[in-house]
C-alpha cells in the first residue's frame, strides 16, 4: 500500500474522514505515523481530509467497516472511530449505527488481531445513559434504555466495549477503550444536530437558538485538540479498561446558549423546543483515572475553544 519501506508505524483510523477521525489522523501524521483512513462517508466528508491529499504517508479507503476489511501490509495500531455520533444521525441511520458498533468492531478487532496491532475503541459517555451517578466515573455501569431512540448508539457502543474486552481477555490482545464525552471544534458538520454546531450556526445566522426542554440539563464540553491528546496518550499506555476523556467544566444548556450569544455578539432570540426522549439530564466526566494514568487533563479553556470553532463556522457559512 505504501511504496517504500520505512520504519514508520502504520495506523488504521476508521471514520478517518469524520470530525474526530480526521483530527486524529492529523495528529498521528504529525507524530510520524503513516495513516490509512477508512470511511464510508455516510456522515464523514472528504473535505475534512482534503489537506492530506498528496501526503505520501496518508491513504484514504472508501469502505464500510461493517463489511470485511482488507488492508495490505503491516499495521501497528487500529483506531476504531467509525460511527454516526450525533443523535439525529443515529436516528436517521439506526441500523448502520448498530452494525458499525457490532460488526464494525468485530471486523476492526479481527484486523488488529491478524496484524498483531494495538486496538483502540472510540466509546462514549452514552454508555452511562441518563446517569444516576454524578459525575460519571468509569466504575459506574450506567442507566441506559436499550429500546429507546438512543439505544441503537448506546447499546452498540456497550456491545463494542464488551467485544473489545473479550478480545483482550480471550486473545490476549493489546486493546484500549476511550469513553469520549461531548467534544467540539472545527470540522463538526453545520447541521449534524448537536448543540455546538446548532447554536453557533443559529447565532451567526441570527436565527433563534433552539434550546430543548427548559435548558436545565447539563453537558461538559471538551475542545477537540485536548481530546485527541488524551487519546494518543491512552494508545501509548498499557491500560486496558475504559478511560473517560472529556472536560469536567459543566454547564446547563441554557447557560451554554447565552455564552454562545455573548461570544458571537449575536442578538438572536432563544426559543424552547420539546426535550428529546431519554435526553440525559446531566453529564460530567470524572477524569481522575486519565489524570493518574496518562498525566492528562484538558488545557484549552471554553472561551478560546469556542472562539476557534466560531471562526471555523464563519468560514463555512461565508459570514
Ligand atoms: N440541544 C439543544 N438544542 C439543540 C441541540 C441540542 O438544546 O439544537 C440539547 C440536547 O437536548 C442535549 C444537549 O443539547 O441536552 C446536547 O445535545 P447534543 O446533541 O449535542 O449531544 P448529547 O450530549 O445529547 O449526545
């Protein structure tokens, strides 16, 4: 696949044309890896990796990883990031979401096993569901509705974690699991339905900000470069159980809407819409495990991260 022999390590990144997969690919290339990005583009977009075209260390394969994956040559790391990841995406693609968490995880684990590669699963704070413990530590087993609209994502990721631990325990594979909390930054899709792109694009277009419910539910937002840094540290660690990576800075969604209005300088109104079914009431990562094991904690403050993201959306919207 790569023409010349080299001592560079090779990483496969599934979902490599997505928001997180493309940032991870950039970081791995900067660290001296060769990267093979695989994506079927149902929610990913080649715009996110356009700047890598022509890079001799980067290859893109358009493929659905829920089908058998063929990658020639040596592979040192497999990062499984492919999945619809926003509530409206997994409502629109419920079966592909279940399949990529289940069959896609099986196939990517099989690829890693065949190549003797380290495997890292992108899991999620959704494993905790609508949590009854707050903040959420990795020891909390969660409170998930398996048959609700979010179940297709939550249960697929819980299955993916179980499958990953089984490959670690049964096959002795080197595996890692990151539980990713709400993350934001450039390359999020304008209309992916998540609250960060929704509020920023509404504010920039001077349209009302759509707060769901009364806006008292909370989230904790992590800037993408911090998240990627935690993931790379985890990949290089020798820890196999799940690790939360996220920013513990928690706020209500109403508060978040007001902050977006202030940072964009927008005079848009706030309107209230019905709360989606099973929308978690609270969410905040307990990151003591990441601090202790990886020496990691987020560095980018909310205002700087949001300003960067606003700059990206302004460019996209041409405003
Ligand atoms: N939300 C909102 N307005 C929007 C989009 C989302 O109030 O236009 C709320 C949503 O109900 C949830 C929070 O913002 O409480 C975060 O939603 P998101 O879809 O970003 O991710 P989640 O954390 O729910 O997976």
